[in-house]
């Protein structure tokens, strides 16, 4: 099948078998050059959701990795992904180092520096910590997607998943987990 370009020349389309063969060869060669592992394809038989309620004591990072691992086990998902969505705008989710607690302390200091209380924010009706909490949340994000391989989170050696509380007093936070993948067999 051909299409015409701006100058009227014939263009190949994705349906063209010669183009498809060339693209397939290019993909194989790029994979070899880039050191890409073999590609695994999965047709999900499991799509499971649950909500985690976490009481946060105040500003800081709470490791929720074990909660997510328990969810994946209960969902019986083997290979696929898990998505996490935090239903709040003054807290966030992040993947960070879980070996040295100084990393988390330094992150809190950096976020305080980036969004100081005394900046003169217009939105201050919910307290002096609220607008900085919204900014910290915007910087770090409210959702994550993590691969699941062999029924486990495909995290790096020193990685953990954290709920980041940006308010002084914390409170009840809700995280929606959704797993997509092959059923554990």
C-alpha cells in the first residue's frame, strides 16, 4: 500500500511487507546494540485493585513497599505492572533509596528549601504548611508505575516506595493500587 508525500513521491506505509521486514530487522539490531533483554509479552489475566489507608504522623516519608508487595501476592499477579495513585494534593509518592535514612532527611530539607513556608503564598487559608505541601506534591507526583516480574516488584537493590507526607500534622491518606498481569500459576 502506498501513500503520497508532499512532493508526490510514493511513501511506504506500515502495511508494506518490505518496510515491516526492514523495521523488524532494525528493531532486532537496535536491541542487540543497546543491550536490551529479550522482550516479554503478557496478556493480562489479572486486573486487581485495592485501596490502602495510611495514617501519617506528620511531615516525612513512610515506606509502603511491603504493603504493595502483599497486594501483588494477594492479587496473584506474576508478570505485569502495578500502578499506585495517591488521592491527595498535599502528599505524594516517590521511589527512593531505602538503605540510608540520611537520604530521606536530606530530601525533606531540599523540599523545604524549594517550597518555603515564608514565601508569601496567596493560598494560606488552610495553614502555613498547606501551599508548600501542594508545591512539594507537584514536584514529586501523585502516581507511580512499577514493573512486576515473577510476582515481585522489579525495584533496584536500594529502592523503596514511599508515601511522602508534606503537611505538619499528617492524617488519613489513601493510595489506590492496581495490578495488571499474568495470573500466578
